C-alpha cells in the first residue's frame, strides 16, 4: 500500500475519534518537556478576597481560609490558602514554542474524550495574601491500556506534573494529575451506566443528609496532638450534595472556567477560532465546548451517561476539607491523593469519611497516615484517597514544615533563573 494511502487511513481514524499510534508516540516524546501555556492563570496573584472566594467555591467555611484577623491568631500569622488554590494560580514562564515544539504539542487524540482520573498532591509551604507563584507543567508518564474497562477498547493515560514555586524559586507545592483518553462513545458501547438513573429524594432522605452537615466538626484552634491520635480513629464525616448545577457554577467561580481558556461571547469566539477541535455543535447547530458534559444533560446522554457530572477537582477539594477539619489549624497537610473511580452525577450525594491508618515519627515530623473515601448514596466509593498529615507533638513541639526534594528545589531555581536570563 502506498504511503499516501496509509496517511489517509490514519487521518480517517483520527477524524473518527480513535486512539492512534502516531499520537501515542508523540505523547511519549513530550515526557519531561516543559509545556508553554497560551492562557494566563485565572488568579495571577493571591489576595485576601481571592483566597476567600476560592475556599467558598469549594464549600469550606473554615475561617483560616477567609479571615485575616482569625489567621493572625494562628501559627501562620495570617489568612492562608485552601490547599487546592494552587490549581487556579501560577504564571507559566516556559518560553513560546518554536516550530518543532508546536508540531510536538499540537492537539493529541482529536475527537477522543478526555477524563480526569486522579491526582497526587504534595505541599511544602502555605500561600498568603499578596503571594505570586510560578508554575511549570510537564508530561511525566504515558500509560497505554489495550483493553479499557471504560471504553472497551484502547485508552491512554497521560500524567502531568505541575511544580509551583515562589518568587525566589522555592517550591511551594506539586501535583501529578492523570487524564484518561478514550473514545467518547465508549460509555454507550459498554453500557456501564445503562441502569443508573438520576437520584430522587424524599424529605426524610434530605433530613438524613442535613444531619451529616449539622454534625460536621472543625478542629480549628484546638490543637490535635500526635500523641493523642490512635490507629483506627475515625474522622467525622462531611456531606457534599445532593450535587446541583450551583455547585458546578460555584466551582468555576473559584477555579475559573478552565485552563483551556474558554469564556463568554467574544472570548468564546476568539478561543473557538484558535481551538476549533474543542467545540462541537449542539442539536441546534450552536458550537459549544466539549467540556459542557459537566452541565449539559443532553450532551451527557448522547455519550451514554444518565446525566451531567462533577469535576474531579471538586472531589479532591472535598477530601481536603475532611482532612483539614480533622487536623486543626496548627497541623500541616503534606500529601493527599484522590482517585476518580466513577462518575459523580447531578443529584448524587457524597459522604466523605476517613480513618487513621498509621502514625510514625520521621526526622522532625510527627506523621499520621489517613485512608479516605467519598461514597455516594448507592454505596459506591467514587473517590478513594489517602493523606499524610504532620501534627504538633506534646513532647517535640509544633509541626515542622517538610522540605521539598533536592531535585524539586533545583528545578525551581532553574525555572526562575531561566526566565531572568531570557528577559
């Protein structure tokens, strides 16, 4: 067969929304290469209001995230950011792409659905009002699954590493975030969600959920000492839901619309001219973002789902809320991972719970390991996770902040130095 025939067949497969070997190869060649960001961060800098609005969007009313006068009476001496705030900030200093890089980073897996599957977070320092951070994103891994439970066919997981540093190049936090690319028709083909219907509730059902909200406990200024914690201790559960459109809208008010740069009206038109593949016409012929599966019931049902669903970052924020409630203001959330194991549909209710799995002393750190879970009203664990918390010690004193690994510190310095050399 002629080379031109092969090229035509490859293009036809891609147009049909299939995973191609060419895209897998190009994804692997992106590993370790810093990615240029076309879109500015939603929050270029922190402020007291920005930090408060973000925590509000996550549904967490801890005054440590909202009130500078309250924060001034804690060991942090000021209001600090809800840990997930890093997701909404960070100026990318990676230089603009040359021709070779543009070819490397042009859109992958066109016409294929991309789904968030989980994240591993690490935090080293708090973020304060007036802080300005910088971020670098690379692909850290590519994993190919020849038989996906999601789509029934081949799927690819892309893992992205983000590193946030302050104005001195000192690492503040990092994450490894995973996305699964699979055919958008996969859910319909496998029929995995064919029997799932949107949840309905009786007044008594809502009363039981409200009772969990009412019983929520925030440790706050009451220090939780490492010596007072025992393996098997349960965290007081928190309720999240029933999920409504307001919850999704509010999350966008804290995180922005997305890092893909979508927006209203003229902003939408401008982005559509730059990224036409990110838009698909609805049944009325109106081009709209493929991301609308999070709020467009009709689009979700076209893909074989019972209705629209949440964002994975929402569930991560819920587990963070659970842990920070339990640990108190003077502790430090060092690590947290959250996996998205199933869709969290509109109308679903998630109860977040946890348990102390282990405790140990590691250098100056008095550590507690937690197992976490977000469980829906069907009894499905849709968001399993774990966390590592540094607690104050009655014997050794306050929680000591962890140091980033040497390679992260080195890379942080290089990011800022490289930007200075180019200016």
